[in-house]
């Protein structure tokens, strides 16, 4: 019987080549994620002087300071609201657009590239676009929102107005990515299943909720995970380009605060502790999503 | 009651030829009609127009005396079984069968009763909690049948429902579907490209080619009196031989350009002889064999012989026929009566 011998050889002789293939990825993760994370974790237990000349091990003092800081609590709250709104709007609008384009028989080939263009735009560029659109000097949206009022909309001074700018910029950037995924997800649903539903259910809205949406759930779940981490982390680029000198007080996210405290305020220990907390939150959030939401997702 | 009438139905897809070309046919109440034809002949399009999944370019569909083609698909009282079953993958077998009833406002208890009845009929009772991914091909087929059945529709539409099953299961499902339809007496239209399915299941069959209805009749009518050369070539396995009239030693009706004769009607005892040829190939099927012969003029013929024939390749093929087995066709491929 030559077969067992063959199987054995396949199973037990290791070639180094596969490891070589994954090495670049491992290196990138190590250098750009693991090492900085560990460094942040280490620094979060130290109190360091602004020039990095001396440091002192302070146990959990940095963490205690953060949790007792009312400013941190309010930024935490606004980050939660911001992330939920950005995620909800960017998935929701993309879903609406994708469903509409998917239902088109004509011109869908023309709409698709138009709606996916923004995918190629970096968060910083999206921020720049938002900055121009809402600029008091040249921004058409600034003029439009202020039309007939005496300075009702002031995104440089009013934190609520600033949130509007940041949310619209972040959402605009993210819609295209979500659109691509949702459209692909919609087109992966077998046509005959939708036709069967057409014979079984006269109500278009209920048909969408009971058939299309559940079959799209794997895609939506994936996007939920991706979009929450986008809203929490990557929107930093949008904030920093719309407000190169910082947003008005009360319009910061946690990541932006890590940056401000660490690099502008030179509080490396406190900033590191904040980033560790952030990491733990996102980790927990992702685990919760997988544990509770994924259970309700049906993969075909 | 549920008499289905198609009148002059055409379908033209944008910028293309006619997928369905002025088809008229009537399915009587409780009748089982098969639409048979090669792929691309328009049979599925015709079925989808009855279901309301395609619009009509011309013509009219009536069901039980009421105009059907202006009614939205979900209000048509027509149930369809799809080729790949099209089950809802996120619902259990029960959910799949209950879905249409739920949307029609049937009460929960009534749904349970009807689904369980259908499940019992289809031997699905043990499988009602399973999702489609946990079912075998044949079981999915049954669930798809059940989904159509519980609606108690006026018309059943089948779109090649057996083509994804293996040969043994297909034979079994063929019988089951037929028995079910006989018991329930529901008007049915069954699309297939498989002539055995069409011949064995249908009360009447409609043979289609290039969007046109070639012939509509009982299986035996179509086998014995094919109206066109296409029907003659499409029905029957192995296919009918088509010979040039010059090979035949008898007078033929005027206008005949092609003469057809089935492989099973070429025998050693036939009253009239064909010119002798030789045997090129023999396909042994056990109970019978198909002899491929070559006549003078390079004319090829197929002869069906009994399994114990003892011929070998190179032997002479000397067969005859009876006049009443000949099918004569004119230049347009239409049947010429003798």
C-alpha cells in the first residue's frame, strides 16, 4: 500500500518555503503593530519627562489619572456617539445605494465607477475635501448652511458643527468601500432565490427584510467590524486634516486625544495608557461582535 | 376550472431575436403538459412568462377564464419549482414551506397543519428542522416541491426540476412527481430538455424549437406522427434516420425531399429492402444494440437490434422496412402525408 507512506510524507516533511512566503506579513505585523503595542504597554507604566531623558515606574498611576479625568470621560462618550453614527450612516447609505444600483437594468455600469471613486481617496484627502467644502472663505457648504442666518454654522468654533463636518467627511470616504462590498454581496445572492421570493411574497419591503437582508448578513457583519475600527481609528486622518491646529474643544475622538496628549502635550506615559485602553476596547468590541452577532449570521 | 390558455405569446429581448414566437397552447384543468426542446428554444422563457417573472411582448395568458399576465407574480396563484430549487438558505425546511403562507396572512396553526400535511406526503417530516445546506439533493428537491404544494396553487410550474439529480434519483422523482400530480389533479407545466422525462410524465407535450411551437400532442402522437422534421429528429433515442428518397425502392408522396425511419423500424423482415451496406460500429447496451451502418452514397444509418445479435464490425447490414413506418418531409421540413 503506497498510499499511507505518501500521506505521511506530505504531512510530516516540512519545507521552509511556506514560512518564507508568510515572512513579509509577519515582519510587517511585528514591526508596525506588535513592537509599538508592546512599547506602548511598557510606557503606560512609566512617568516620563518631555525629553525622554528620565523615567519613573509608577504602576497604574497613568491609568488612574485617565479614569479620573472628566475630560477623558466626555471624549470617550463623544467617540462612542461619533463611531456609532459614522458606522450606521456609512453602512446604511451604502446599502441604500447598492440596492438601488443592483436593481437597475440600465446604466448600472455607469453608476458603479461613480460611486466607487472615493474608494481610492485616502482619509487625509477626504479630510481635505471636507475642509474645503466647509471653509468659511471658499466653502460652498459653509455658505449654503449659513444662508439667511447670521453665522448659524461655525465649524471652527462650535463643537456640534465640527462634528457635522467630521462625520460627513468620514462617512463620505467610507461609503464607497461599503458600497463595493454590499453590491458584491447582493450580486452573490442567487437570482432564482429572489425570484422564488417574488412569487411567495407580494410586499417588496418585507421581501427585502426577510430574504435579501439575511442573505447579505455575512457581508454586513464583516463591514460592521471593519467600519467600527475605521470610525474609531482611521478617522484620525480626517480630523487632523480638517483641523490642522486641532478641532474646537469637545470635538475630539479618543485617538485624536492620544495624539494630542502624547505628541503635543508630551505626556508619553499617559498617552500610552490611553492607547492601551483603546486597544482593549476595540479587542473587546470585536470579540463581542463575533460572539453575539456572528451567531445570528447565516453563511451559505 | 384551472384551465391555462396561452394565446399568441411572444417575447423579444432587447436587441435580440424572438425568444418566444407566437406560441398558443391550452393546458386543460388537471392536465400535465411538458414543454420540451433543446436549450435556448424558449421553453424556460415561456414558463417564466406564465409565472410572471418575465413580461410578455405580445399575447395573453388566461387562467380559469381570467386574464393572468397583468397580475403581479405573487398574486397569480401559481407556484414554481426551480431548477436549482432556489430554497431560502437561511430558513429551515419548515420555514421555506411556510414562507409563502405567512405572507398571505394564513394563521399560524393553519400553516403548521398544511406544512405537516405536505411534509408527510413528501416524506419530509423528520427533516423539517433542517436548513437546505443540511439536506441532500433529493431532499432539497422535495422541500422545493413542498414549498409549491402548501400554497395549493391553481397551476404548478416546473423548470427542469430533475436536472440536478443523479440518474437513479431522477427516475424515482419522476414517478413521485407524476403520482403526486395525478392525486392532486393540479394543472401543471413542466419544462425539460430530456425527452424521456417528457414522454413518461406528460399527458401532452409541446415540442419547441427556436421560439416556435413545433407540435403539441400526446407522447404517442408525437412519436408516431411527428409534424416536422425537427420533432422527428428530437424525439426518439437513438434518433431517427433521415434518408434521401433516391435510396428507397418505392414511390413516395409528391414533394418529399427527406424520408425518416426510426432505428427500431429497420428490420431484417421488412417488406421493402434498403441497399445493403456494412457495419461501422456497434454500441452494445445489453438488452439491445445500436448498429451504425454505412450505405452506398456514404449515407449513415442506425439500426436497433436485439442484444443477442452476434454481428461484428465489417459485417454487411441488409435491412428492410414497412411503408407505414416511413415519415416523409418536404423542403420546409413539414410532414407530407402518404
